[in-house]
């Protein structure tokens, strides 16, 4: 118990990063309760330990720290003329057209759909992990049940039931919803990663190399005026001793957020693989139940010119109806094609005597063509009894 290390509260870590007393580069020194033992610990490890103890998502802790540095520094720029002048001077050095109050601005500030207090709801990862595992378990149970039913049946034939069909459809819907949700989460993560970086990160890194002495160059010349003394003292005291560390801390915390988002994205990818597998298995199951859902998967022969020679009159009419005739410029409502089509669409139109005669001609022509083809195909047997010396 006495060897237990005393950790800094998270609030103290945040405060130290905001005023420059804590440098994220450097390790923190921790003591045990007896005070006879000291241990160095990386800042990120300390922060991660606090997040676990407080049962907070690490991404939320990092986001809180990032926002705190940003808000406190913006307030300092607004309240302290020395800081404002130095920041403005650095902006001019980089030839940027930006206000001193916008140096931390990022695209994420313009996206109201992103909650900057935690950037990503970690519970989504936990919930989808539970859902994919539960769905996979249900699929395994279903497969085992079907296997048992087949093995226990005397004829080795599986007896299907409405309950089984219902379970298959429900699992398919469940796996599909899970897959879509995970894809949505991954798109949200991608959006955060693309928008999290400050637009003027080079400027922030530049400010991370300018210590307090640079700010004091704006110290007003003393003319024994009480007001001048007051303003100089006020601005000097208000500038953190390690102000350069504040800007450096911000860029490093932003990088830690990227690292955590990358970890979450990696875990989501793992879940997506399981989810895709679950959905693929259930899609194969349900496709055997609901063939109408796959009506587009119609088999069409590669050779569309092949047709049966025993086609009846009805088939001949159907073939005529569906054939395209791009050369016909007549009104479709007045054509034979339109009236014949109406018998298949339910909107029947009366056929004229001319129509009937034309149909009869088509059928008669087809019969003649068929007769001629038969005759040609049988020509090779007409002279089967001819001898080699016969002259024809």
C-alpha cells in the first residue's frame, strides 16, 4: 500500500498543459505514499491511467485537453496585448491573412455534426463489438440447429418450418443493419480525422519556438507614468513562463488524438470484417427463401438467335410484340404492336379485321418458312438410292 504511486488528478494535468508547467515531451515524476520512491512516467501513460481509473474513453480525455488549451490560449490572446502583438507579428512573418483569434481554427469547428467534447462516441465501438459477436453466435446456433434436425431425421431430409424461416430473415436483417451502422461509424471517423488538424499548424509550431522574452519586446517604454507601469506589469505577469510549451502541447495532443482515432478505426475494421462475414452467410441463407428479391438475376442464353422450331402461334405473337421496330413512325396507340401489347398489360384494345388479317399473314409466312427449312434439311435423303454410275 505504501509503495502505491500518487498520480496527478486529471484536472491538474489539464491545467499544467494550458499554462506550460507541464511539457508533454517530458516524463512526469511520481512519488509513492512513503515519499521514499520516485518513478518517471510518460505523460501519455499517466493520462491513459487516469482515463481508466475514471472510466472515461481516452479519446474524450484527449479532446477535453485539446479544447482546454485552445480556449485558454484564445482568452490569453484576447486579454493580453503583448501576446496578441507577438501572435500578429508571427502571422505577418508567415504572410497569412488570418486573425490572431483564428490560429487554432480547423474544419471541425465548422461541422456541427461533430461533437468536439469527445469527437467520437466510444460506446459505438463497444456496442457494435457486442452486436457482431452476438450475431455470429446466433448464426452458429442456427447452423447447429439445422445440422441436428437433419441428423435426427430418419430420411436424412431436413424438415423446414416457418419459425426457422423467420429466424433466418431476422438474422439477415440484423446483420445488414449492423453492417450499415459500422460503415456509418467508419465514415464519421474518416471525417473527424480529415478535419481535426488546425489549418495554421505551421504557425502554431512557430509560436512553439518563441519563449516569453520574445513577448517582452512589446514592453512599453517607462515614462514614470503609473498607467505604463500597470500595463507592463499586468501583461508581463499574465504571460505564462513557458508559453512556448503551450503551443507545442496543443500540436502534440492533436497528434495523440490522431493516434487514438487510428486505433478506433483499426478496431472498427476488425468488426467490419466480422460483420461482412455474418451478412454474407445470412444473405446466402435468405436468398434461398426469397428468390423474388433476386429477380434481376435472370439467366439469359448467350445465343439470343437460338429458338425452338416448334413454336406455337401464341409464341409467335409474343415475339412480334416485344420486337423493336425503330423504323415505324406511326402513333403507337394506333399500331398493331400497341393493341397486341394491351393483351399482356391488362388494357385490352379491340383488334380490327385488318389486324387479324395481318396476324394470319405472319403466322402463314412462318409456316411456309418452316416448311421450306424442313425441305432443305431433308434434301440429302432424296437420292439416297442413287448409284455411283447414275447421271443426274
